[in-house]
C-alpha cells in the first residue's frame, strides 16, 4: 500500500503532466501549464528524494523511510504491519566511568549492568558504539571541565550557607575527572562510548502503540538511570533519527561520530 509520501509524489507527477499538456496548448494556458509542470516536477522530485521538501520547509507531513512514520511530536517511529501498529522510542545514555572502577572495573560494571537489565520490564535493546579518542583532545577537555568544576565548587564553598548535596555532587564529578586524568598520565588510551537504548511497543491503533512506547521508554529511562547512575534522556527529532539510522549503518570514523553528536 503506498505511503502518504508516495501518494503525494504521484499527485505531484500528475500535476506536472497536466502542466505539460497545458503548456503544449499555447496561449495563456501555456504559461500556467509551464508553471504547473515546473512546480509539480520539483515537488515530486523533492518528496521522492528523502523528504527534501519537508525538511526544507521544516514541516512534517508523514515522515520518513518507506513504511515508517514519524508523528508531529517526533519522539517515536511508527510502523503498521497487518492490523498491528508498532512504535519505537530511543533514549540516550550518558556513559561515564565510576570512581569505584579504580578497585575492580569489570566486576563493578557487570554488577551494575546486570542490575539495570533485571529492572527492565519490557524487551529492550542497549547498544554501544565504541572508539578510541584523541589523547591530546581528551586531555584538553578534561582540564577544561576540571577547571570549571573547581570554580563551581569554590563558589559553593564561599556561600554563607552552601548546599551539601550540591557540594557532594561536584566533588564526585571532580574525583571522576581526576581519575580519568590519572589514567591518561599512565598512558591508558581513552575510550569513547556512545550508548543508546531502544524499546518497541505494539498496539491495535497508532495512538495505542505510541502511548505504550512512551510509557516503556520512561520505565527504561528510570531503570537504567538508577542502576548505572547515569543520565538517560528520551530522544526526539534528528537525534532520534540518528539512532534509527545507526541500527543499519553506524559511523565509521571518529570525525563522523563527533559530527553526529555535535
């Protein structure tokens, strides 16, 4: 069954064909025919070329790749199979090393990861894209972030009534960067990690599937965030589409990864 994008493309081709007929008739109708032909051809070409028109004007007609649709909220991807709708949601996972990894990196992380998986109520996928970072750039980033944290910590200490929870958080973050810096000094190559989670829900209607997918995504967010002590956020728009694309083709170089995450 043709998607809405394809139907619009066919209609645009029809307009272009009508324009050609009118253009050949000559006279005033010929001028309008030429315009119709040009507009119809451009719209058809744009719609058939990966939604160029919708992207250019920042609008969302149906969206996307072949049989997949993206709702106006752009926070899930929907597919209709038979009488069932499927909706998929993506979440970004901010992975960082815990200071406890100084003791036994593998054991601690495995325990935390097993805890996260055991807390998931739905079938979910957690994907990692790993790469070796540039050491000099990593060192510069760490030094910059350490300086910012030290400044924030000093400002908090200078307050008449400093917030102990905020101070603990800043000190923990500073300790983590100290640990990362220590590893660089020892010659251990920094490993970059992009991680995201994916969960899919089914429903007898599009709205039912989207509602279920959003609820599942929230449960996955809570479970992973609490178990791994990381920041997890639901993705939408271009960020969501990047993860969807990575399910088929992922970045092949550090530069591509940096361009993707900004």
